[in-house]
């Protein structure tokens, strides 16, 4: 395989030495940031380098705080970020750029970039103030609500309908109703039907005999065992045929003509 076949998957490492921070924020902050327009200021980051590691804090903007929907609890404005260095792992940030379709003579290709190496992890945590405690209490209350509730009806409601039965069950019941319940006929009558059938063909499977006689399969097998043999070998495996003492097949006409010609010669 040629090198050119992988040219669209080449990795740009020009920013491989750049240090990147990996920041984990609470879910409620991430949800607000997803709702925000691309040109909105979402917050301000403050870094104090007096100590080691540096003190980092996040203050959400008023515009983000006002994006709450009706009935939604307010979220905390101020957060601290706990900093920890990444020493035991090698983590990187990558981006995948897919070009837009253009009418250019030389179309752009897909590109992969390494945006930098993660050097620090930051955990964004809210301060335990009244705003955060109310938010946490509301989330616990919602999580404890049952998914289903019992509702008492004070009158007869006709709008509730039973769930439709399964399609296969409906088809089975209709087929069973159309065929009707198979009743056992007299044994002699069943034998007559069997002998008449075996005069036409020498071998039958059980399904065909059930259709011909319209008898329950267990009852039919009891009669078949008396007058028929069940083949276990090919070429007529799993098929029934009359026992030799019940066979009354007509001789082929060709054989009769041959016998007459022999008698004339005598």
C-alpha cells in the first residue's frame, strides 16, 4: 500500500509541545454553556500565583446565570478549581477538521491536529453556599420521585383501552377458529381414508395424512402404527407406508401386456 493512500490521515504535531489544562466542570455548568450563544461571555477565570499550585477560581457571567428556564433552580456563581499535575500519564488533546464542500480546483482534505499535551487537571467545585445547597436538594428530590404514580379515578373513564394483542396470537386464534376443533372419527372410517390415500401414493408424511383425514395427530399415529411402517432410512426417511399385508397395489399395465404375450407364444 502506497504512502499517499494515508495522506488524509497525517497528524499535524506543530502544537505537540503546548501545555493544555484538562478541566472538569459540574453538569449544571456544562448544560448552561451548551445553551449559550457562541458570542456570549460565559465566565471569567482568575489565577493567583502566590502559592504552589496556583489558586484558580471561576466566576460565571450574569448572562449565563439568567439562562435558567422557568421552574429551574439558580446555579452558583463562584467556583474554585482544584489543581493537580499530570505526571504518571501521557494525555493529549486532538482535533479533527472536516473541510466544507467548495468549488475549489484543489479540494481540501481532512486534517488531524494534536492541540497539545495535558499538563494539569482541574476539578471545578462550587462553594457550599445556600444557592448550591438548594440546587443539590432539588436534584435529590427529583431523583427520588417514582417513575410511575398511582392515580385514583373518581368516575368511569372510557378512554383507557386495552393494549392490542400480539399479531401472532391473533393469527393463531383466527386459524384455529377457522379449522375448528378436530374431533376423533370412527377408527374404521379413518382406516378407509388411509387405504384410499395409499392407493394413490405409496409414501406419505404425517402432515399430509393429518390434512387428508382431519384427525388429531396423536390419534392418527395410534392407527398408523397398526397398519403402517415408519421409514427411518433414505430415500423415504420420516414417511409412512402400508405394511406388506395391507398392500393391494395394482400391477402395472406393461407387466400385464408382457404376460399375455408370453402366454400367446406358449
